[in-house]
């Protein structure tokens, strides 16, 4: 089992360059794998933000410290896998918490309609043609 100390002992290991696209492909495979294994909470947390890569840092922003803490619990496992698959042992997380970054969920029928209307303006025409109520 890997500890945080093992993760930091990577001075003489490879630091192969990789693209953000390569990383995101691996990230999505990992999220899907966790979801299929029934680990829906961590998969959901990983889906909250699309990671950005800056040098060898995985940049993430979460709307709560709880989400950050949950991901940090998974850090050893995640980094071990990502580092091995990308052959870059200097890879690490840089996680920020921005509580204003929270997604606004639509609860009422009107809010749901407005959310869908933002994505597809043709919905208004359908509602009018078929005289649909909310």
C-alpha cells in the first residue's frame, strides 16, 4: 500500500511529458471504473470539475472543502495510477475550494424549463406549437 511518503520519493523517477488530452482520457477512464465498481461518491466528486494541467499539476476547483478532503483521501491511489500510466512521477494535485463555484440545481418545473431553454431555444417553439403547460 502506498503512503504519502512513497508519493514524495520520486526524485530520480521519470517525468515524461504528456498532453492535457492524454490526461483527461485517463481521468475519464478512472471515473468510469470507479462508478462501475460502485464507488459513486468519488466518481461524482471527480466529475464536479474538469481538471486542467499546468506543468505537472492537476488543477481542480471544488465548491466545498468536504469534496476536496474526499479527493485527498484518494490521492495516494489516484497519483500512483496516473503517475504509472503517464510515466511522470512528479505529477500532483493542486486543489482549490471556491464555495461560489457551486452548481445551481433546477428544482421546480419552471426552473427546469428555463435551464433546458438555455441549452436549446427551439424548446420555446415546441411549447407554443403543442400548447404545453409547465
